[in-house]
C-alpha cells in the first residue's frame, strides 16, 4: 500500500472532520479492512458533493476491489476519478497492474506510459523503476523483444542503485527469460546466475526456490547433470522449507498458548491453596477465644457455607447449560457433518466410476455436485461456530448506524458466482436513504444465511428480491422474497419454534437441521428485531425481518 497516499488522506480526514463516513473509510483502508472500506466509502459517496474527497473514495473502492480480485469492478471505480486528482499517476499505476492481471498487455502499456507524462510522477510514493519493469514485462508477453529489452534495462540501471535485492531478483529472472525465449542462452545464463547469487542475501524462501530451480534447468540444458542434480536438491529443500514454515509457526503458536494456559492453571491452584491456608489460620484463631466468640464464629461459618452453596448451585446451573449446548453441538455435528461427508464420499465413488467410463457430461454434473456439497459443509461449519459463540455468550455485539443498501450490495457481490450458476435474477430494491441501528457483522450473517437458503431452494432462472418498508419513524421492515420451492405450514411452524432443529429439510438433496435459521433468529433478537415467514409450496418464500432505524 502507498504510504504517501495514507498520509495525505489522513490529513484530509482531519481537515474535513465533519465528514464522518470519509474518516471511517480512510481508517479501514489504512488498516486493510477492504469490506468495511467499501461500505463506508459508498456511504460517503451517497451524500457528499466534495469532489476531492469523492476522488479519494473512488480510489479506496478501486484498490479494495483489486485486493478482493474483483478486477472489473475495480476498473469501473478507478475510471470515475477526475484527472485533477493529486494521485492520478497512482491511479494509472493501479489500472496498469489490473490490466496485467487481466492479461490486457497493450492496455497496461498505455496506462504505464501515461505515468511518464506527469512531472511529479516520481513523488507519488512509488519507484519509476517498477513502472519500467512492468512495461518491459508487458512487451515480453507481446513478444516485442526489442522494446522489452529497452525497458527492462532501464529498470535495471535504476534498481541496481536502489539495493532492493528481492525486486532485483525478479528483474534478473525477467531479463533471463527474455533472452531464453529468443534462444540466446549465452546472454540468459549470466542473469540466472546473478539472480541465484542474490537469493543468498535474502530470506524469501520463494525466491531461493525459483532461482535454484532455474539454475537446475540451466545446467540440464548445458548437459552438466551433476550440478543440475545439486540445484534440484537445493530447490526441493527450499520447497520443503516453504511448506514447513507455516506448520512451524502454527506449532509455535500452539505451544505458546499451551504454556500460557498451564501457567494460568498453576496460578489458580496457588490461589486456592492460599485461600485454604487463610481459612485454617482463621479457624485456629477463633477456636482460642471464649464461648461467645465461638458462637459468633459458628454463625459466620454457617453464613459462609450458605454463600458457598449458592455459588456452587449457580455454577452447577451454568454447567448444565453448557452441557446442554455441548449435547446440541455434538448432535448437529454427528448428523449434518456426517451426512455431508457421506454424501461427498458417495459422490466421489460415482466420480471414480464415471472417470473409467469417460462420460464427461455426467462427470461435469458430479464435479458441480461435489462443489455444492463442499460449499454447504463450509456454510454449516461457519454457522456452527457463530451459533456456539452465541450460546456461550462470547460473540461481540456493537450496534451502529448501518447503510442498508450498501450492505445488501456487498452481500450480492459475495454470492454473484452462485447466482450466475443458476441464472437467478437478483434485485436490490432497498432505498439508499435507509439506515439501520444494528450490529454490522451479525446483520451480514443473517443476510448471508437467508440469501444462501433462497439460492439453494430456487430453481434455475428464478428471482430473488431484497426490498424494505419503513413501518414508522422507529422501525423498518426488510423483505427477502424468492420464487423457489416454498415450504409447508408445518415446516414454517417448526422453524419459528424457539430452539427447534429439523431432522431434514424439505428438499431431499440438501441435508440440514435448520441451524442457519436458528442462528438468524437469535441474531435478529439480539438486534431488537423480529422475524416472520410467509410461504406457499411451489410458489416461493418471503422472509420478513424488522429492525430499528437510526434516529
């Protein structure tokens, strides 16, 4: 991320301190929270006429979409920025990088060339050597080797003065590949050797792996198989190091947590021992006093016993609640997770059989089915985590003013692939003027579960609609309507019953307990809302949610 942009945008947030949504967007952008950046920047754009701050927000959104790999949306936002924007060269740089990701190499060259036209391009917080390298790489992909060589060597002259070894390794490998593609091995090999030598000075295992693997290929092409074998072994060692690094960090983190837990247990044991010693000393002290004091001591001990009994009773009740939650948890896991795994196992068996028969149409259907089962299992585990946190009162709630239209728009982005897969039409009819006073994370969980169910139980070419009705000045009604298979009155009653889990949903191909809806009900209740269901078999379902509005 560009540090100069962060500094300037923070100054703007302080200068325009009444623009609260811009301030929030800038903070979340600086802390790499891309989803919240998108939400708060949209809130600002909906109400602001300040062109300069709007340009910053469009850049925040474009960069956030780029980080989320939504490149087309990123380009749309960046193209809305005016050319008078102080960081317009940075906009062109970001557009160029997106074009490289999309393999639009000619377009990438146009964006990178535009940067050279700005006299202050070098003061935008990025190095011009990186721009030359990107242009060279683009020409290399277009097989324009002469221009590629020109720009790569321009970058080389600058990078060798910057002493950035990691960046220089990448550049040397690009130059080596440039010559290799032209069968100029004698010119390519020295740059492979340079990149390998530089990799000894860096701690990046990926660079060490790439360079040693390149040297193995070079020696194989030379016919020097002994050296090639040594480089291959080194390459394999670095690859193993990369794979083991994450495991080592995970083990170290586990050991640290385990040690802390053991220390806490030791402290608790010592505290209990100290309490017992204090009690014994007090008993001995009071036993030496006259009959009157003994009587007083007896009354005191009796009171303490009553108090301890109450504490034990409270702890017992709490333990019973935890055991009930645990039993429910095991019941759900043993039923749903086992069913999902069995379904995946059965589907994999069919997949193996289909591979032998080479029936590609059926093979494609089974792959789609496997993906659907895996997604369903992931959603189950996600719901199970949030439900367990909610039951054990560990889930954090923070109510704030939320722009409803933006949240639904974000949920739509997340589910766009599933909507396209079933050719389902999605409509966001919620007014942009509606703000709810709820917890953002729990609201997203509710919308995700209900949208996931709507997609799951809708047929191809169906329709899903989000709309809202402002009941009065205090409450707003959010309606999620689909044209799916619907449900019977008995199913609706079971789902609305408090704490009731289903053995199996109406669609026999989809295994579940209704945990997602139970989680939604509890989170809606936490947000001071209500939940109703209207549905008819084969006609669709309407989920009606009521939430408090921002006053």
